[in-house]
């Protein structure tokens, strides 16, 4: 689990040298969209759409796509289609050339030795472009439906810590024996190893003390929900201190954000209002309650926040191209070096973002 972050992407202190280049990523719409109150966002959950989007994103200059993992659709409702993350990632590895593929993985759903083997193989297919987003699962109802044991919060993180030890050990060692509380492997051999050594970059997020301590000790990059820059900056400072105490090299920092770019601020605000009127009768409302009961968050999440995925509107990337670019530069100065964008419809809005906003940031 110990992929090394390149020095230019892992500068330890804001202000010590010029900000790093902002990397632009996006969530692959494996659920057919991000809005809980808009039934058809013109980006169906299909292989044809995701392939088209991934290939076009490379041409537009995007660096990375995050492929979320849920077996059920928490945006459009449990009965709606949702693509499988890992088979989708393997397919994308073969039809893209430069895009980093950050695939979400939930340790409770994947035995570590087998996942390490599958990940190494996809990394080979992509020539070193695989990354993991390790997620300690939150959806108890999904686990019940798929016959997976659902641990309590701190138990999930204890499992994740041991899971990471096995995965990283399998990538690093010629033979691995591990006997722990959750997993046992005996004389494990994994060949071929990943192209990226000692292994793919490990991203993770979490707001509990348990989560932040684990990430500082065992991961390469910290990813955050959307929040205003005045909340993000101290989070980064806190994680840098934890990282130093853990004796690890500096890490990278990413943030989820929903972006709305329009010709005028008024147009952008009208779009914000249109997409945030989710109510208790919507398909995703029940999942909102399940999520709140199985996570430990630093601040209350409103139903309006939940109307789009991952608190993305709190990042404030709503307005004219100049306003959005100014906001991104503020996050860059605070230490964020990766934005994981959502927008709707994804392809059309990413085209607009690449044409209008990226040049202003760069």
C-alpha cells in the first residue's frame, strides 16, 4: 500500500514553494448521474457511454477518473442500473492511454490476496495507471442484500488496516505469509507485480479520528468531501501533522466538487436551485438516512447537500468561468492538488469546463 508520491506532487508545506499543478479528475457516472431529483441526466449507466466519456476526457486534458463501487444504485434508487467498478476498470484500461483509473474498493467485499492479484493484472493492462480508492463501506442494506457481513464503524477500519497490509505486502514481497485477526495467507505468491512499484497509489477518505489516523499511517493520498476552502485548509494541515507523526513521506490531497459554469452568476444560481430540490419522496432519500446512521461526520449534512453526491456543492464551484477558476486557485493555494468533479450532463459540462475554466487555472 506504499506507492510513492512523486516529489512535485507531494510538497509538504503550503507557501514553501509555488503551488503544484492542479490535477483534474472526475467521477465516472456508473450510476447514470449524480442528481437525486432528476430522473434522466442524459448519461446512462452503460459501457458505451462510459467508454466514450473516458476516451474523450483524455483528449480534453483530464488526468483521472474515479470509478465508484456500489452494487446497488444509491443515486437513482436501488432498482436502477449500476455498473460494476472492477470489470469496468479492466475494460477502460484497454481502451484508454493516459487516464489514471482510481477504482473504489471496499475491503469487506474483496479478500485482499485476490484483490491484489486482480489489481496487479489491471495495472499491467493499463501500463501502470491503476490506483485504489479504499472505502470502508457505509451501506448496511446493500450488504444485507448481497450477503456480506457488515462491521461496525471502528471494526470496519480495523479490517481495512489489516487488508491494506496484505494487499501492499502481496505487491511488494516475493512471498507473503500473514496471520491476523481478519485475514490469513500462507506463502502467497503474486506475479506479475504491478507496473507501478511498489504498487498503485492508495487514496482514502474519512472524517473520524479512526479513519484519519489510518489514512495518515497507511495511505498515499487523502480525499475529502466538498467543503469551503476555509474548512479544507485546516483539514490538510491536520493530516500533514498526522502524517509527520506517522513517519511517512508527504501525501497528496484531493477533494470532490460539483461544478456549474454558466455565462452569468444568475444563470449558475438558477441551475443550482433546479438540482437541489430533492424531497423525502425521492429515490435516494432512504439511502440518505442509511448513510447518516453509518458514518461519523465532522458536520451535519443537509438534505440539500445530499441532493448531489459527496457534498459537492459545498466547494462553491458555481458561477462564471472566472469565478470558478478563482475558487479553484484558492483550493490549490490551500494544498489541494486533485479535484474530483461531478457535473450534469457529464460529457457536455466537462467539455465546457475544459474549454473555459482549465486555461484560466493553468
